[in-house]
C-alpha cells in the first residue's frame, strides 16, 4: 500500500474520528486471514470512491482538493481498526461537504459577475431570436473602433439578417465594404493592370467614397513614391469622368505640401511635390501650380530647398518646357544665378549641374508620361487651376468619416450612382439580356450556307498596311517612272485604294532631300491614264494645304513643286486655287511659303508671260479670285505687296489699277480715307511679314 499510494512530502494524515472503542478492540483481535479479506474489500470500495470523488470534484471542488481527500482516505485505511461501514460513512460525509463547498463557490462566482457588471448568462428558456437581435445590435453599436473582430462569414450572415437595407447599420456595413474595396484596388494597381482596375473602380460608388479614394491614393503614394506615376494615371482616368475627385486630391496634396514645408519635413515635402509634378505631366492641374512651387522653393536658398526643387524640375521639366517655355527658362536662369553666387554647399552645386545635364539630354531619363499610362485622350482631359497660396482651400476631411443618411436620400443616391456608372462603363443592362438570347437562337438557326455567305471585315487594317508596303516597294525599286506606273497598275487595286497610291507618292517626294521629278512624273502619268487619280490628287492638295503648318520647310518645298508640276502639265485642274485666299487673316507664314513655291515654280517652267496669260484667261479667271482679292483696299495692298516680295509683281498690274480706282472713288463722311489709311498701315505690316517669310 505504501508503494501504491505514496504520500506527498510533508503531508500528514488528518486525524480520524472513531465511532466506538468496541470496534477498535474487536478489529485488533481479528486474525490475519480476516484482515486480508477486509483489505480486498477496502481496495474495491476505494476504486468506487475514487470515481465518485472525481465526479463530485468536477462539479464544485478543484483537482487539488480531490487529491488531498484521496491521500487522507489512503492514510486512514492504513490505520488498524477501521471497518468497511465506518469507511463508507466517512466517504458519504466528505462527498456532501464537497458538494456544499462547490455550490457555495459557484454561487459566489455568479454573484461576483453580477456585481462587476458583466453580461449574465442567458437562461435556457430565453427566446433565442430576441437574444440574437440584441447581440447584433450590441456588435453594431461598437463599430469599427470597438475592438471586435467579426469573421467575414459571420459579417455576411449578419448583413443578410438585416432586413432594412436603408438602416444606419446596413449603411455602415456598406461603407466599410466600400472602404476595403477601394483600398484593395488602389494597393493592387500597376502599369499592367491599370485598365482593368479602373473599370472595377468605376463599379464602386466614387461619389460617396471620393474622400476614401483620395485618402487611399495619398497614403499609397507616401508609402511607395516610386509608383507615383501609376497612381496619378489612375487619378487622371477618374478625373476625366468625375472632376470633383481630381479637385479634392489637388487641394489635399497642396495642404499636405504646406504643412510639410512649414515643419521643414523634407521627406513629406519631396513626396508631395513628386505627386504635383506628375499631376502636371498628366495635365490634371495647370502648369502655373508647378511654376509657383518652383518659385517658392527658390525664394529662400537653402541646401534642402534646392535639392527638392531640382527633383521637382526633373520630374515635370519636360512638360513645363512644352507648356510654358518662358517660365522654364526663368527657373533655369535662377538656378544659374545660384550657382554663380556660390552660397550653397558644393554637393548641392553638383546637383544643379546634374539638372542642367538632364536638360541638355532633353529629359531622356525622365519622360513626362509613359506610353502605357497615356490612357486619357487630349479632348477628355480636364485641367484644374488652383492657387498654391489660396487660404480658402479646404481638404474636406469629413468625407473620410461615415455619416448615416435618411433612407430616401440613400436610395436616391444609390440610383444616381448606378446611372452614372452605367454611363461611364458603357453598359446597357436592360437590353443585353434579351438580345443575347435572341441572337444565340438566330445563330443556331443559321446553316452552313448562310455562314459561308458572310463577309469577314478586317478591322486591324493589316491589309491596308500590306498595300502601302507593296506600293512603297514598287516605287522605290523602279528605275524609270513608266516602269513604276506599269507596276502600280498591275497591283489590281480595288475601288477607293487609289488614294493610298497618291498619298504614298506625295510622302516619298516629301522625304527626299531635294525635289525629285521622278515622283511628279509618275503622278502626271497616272492622272493622264485614269481620271480617278486626278480627283484623288486634288483632294490630297486640300489636305496638304490645310495641314501645311505641320510640315518642315524642306517637305513643304518638295510638295509645292510636286503640285506645281501637275499644274503646268495640266494633269490636274486649276480649280484647286479656289482654296487659296491671299489675305492677312486667312494665311499663315507656312501657307504663304507654300503658295510662293508653287507660283515661282510655275514661273520658272512657263515663264512670267505665259503664266500671266493663264491667270488672265477668262476660262480660268474664276479660280483666281482668292489669289488677287478685290473686295477691300486692305486685301488688295496685302496681295500686291506679297507678290512683289516674291518677285512676281508683274502679275498684280490689274490689281494695282483696281486699287487706284478704289482710292479715287468718293466715299461719304470721309470714311474711305480712314479705311485706306488703316489698310495702308496694315499693308505695311503685312509687307514685312511676307518679306520675312520669303
């Protein structure tokens, strides 16, 4: 027994009460055989007593108390004179005591919980539905700041349990879902997936969540300044559809820059000006803001301000040079003056010299907008003009906070956003459902014969590219113009493709360093063989004259001589001169050079006399009304001065006589003299313009 039930060190057996002296005396006189039988009975009773003590211990007493009781029982069993009935009685008494102590402790714990204010345990007969609703209301009252984490599956179940879809609880859950969705989309955006994420972003309510979207963009940009161009590209897409979002972000970035500038926080200031630089590159904000920021940073010359300004100019210098060349020049002159003053550290001087090197390389390493991020068409861009030092700018931080709306207003706002989203994404929800089913049925009914009759249209224009390549190879591989025309006619061109031949001839002629008559002879030959080419060349002249201001001087001269060749060979009609009107208002320097090249080439090929006869020909007189305008003395003087400046003043004799007659005519109230004096002043200025253009 000592080996089977050892006592813990220092533990003494509790004194046991004996029922009577007779029992003890009788037990001492029992033989050894009887003692062995009693020990066996006591061991069986001991096992039963262990089970009952464990059961009662789980109800109220602790494991330690049960262990102590067992050790006391074992010690008592080892004493002589204890019979089985006394042992059982003692076990019953101890079991009742343990149950009483356990019940007392349970009641004490329940009373303690009630006193400390904890939620009481729900009774078995409590209505489960009422308890569930009370629990939902309690969780919702805590909100996001209550410190309660709700798993997603439980949150979805709670959302389904809310019957009123316009209640404040449902609006709060919708607000949290909107916030998480916007943050996730902004954090996932990159160059490769920006188009797809922009479509997903427009499916969220950006009118209600514009504050969340702007805050997410600013935080993401502060955490990852290297992705600023991606964030601004995403904002440019949203700004083209929702300008209020772009305006809000610009105001918040300006306020962030002001705070950082006042606190001398270089890290935040650098991030803010990088954001503003890319906003200028994407034309979300006017270039005046960039010039104002650069002027402010260069006002007080310090090492940090110079470094920040240099990084700012590096990011948006290319866009500023295109939008405001004079402002960019003034900024670089200020940098040059700072270098000459020598008041800054030598390291910062090297930084400025590096900026001049970047400018000399034309910002090769700092492009304004990457080709993959140029996603907004120029006509869709919306540019905001905001003053950097405007004291009325507000960040509208309340847009970041949830605010419950009245049910009617909430439903109306949701309906408005759905309409806006459908319009932006180009969806037609109500029509595609039925139409798609009908189309599928029609496709099933169509047989193989109907499918064979369908005409496949190539929308990639690959056929057109191949045609242009073939025409170019034919032109450049021919030795004589007759050979080239013969090859072109053998290409079996379809109707409408003659325009590509004319365009390719003009482009090839323009690309030559000097005018090559080879291309003009091909055009003449084609016009004589097929009248369609004559019409196409006349249409090409209209296009070239309308876009002549885009051409370089060499290309302009080659194209002018090309059309002059077609004119003096009568390959095309002289009616194309109806497009030209020589006045100060209707011409530019490029168009005047273009007309000069044509007229001088005609004079060289025909001679001035034959050209004058052609201009005086009654059959062609109607085409030259714009060349020699007779509607106003001012226009007459301008035309006379223009042709005189290009060396063809002989052609203006008739116009001079008309001007003399107009000057000798009496004009009432003396208005003619004033008009003529004004026209003479204007003609003097136009004379100087024409001479400079020639």
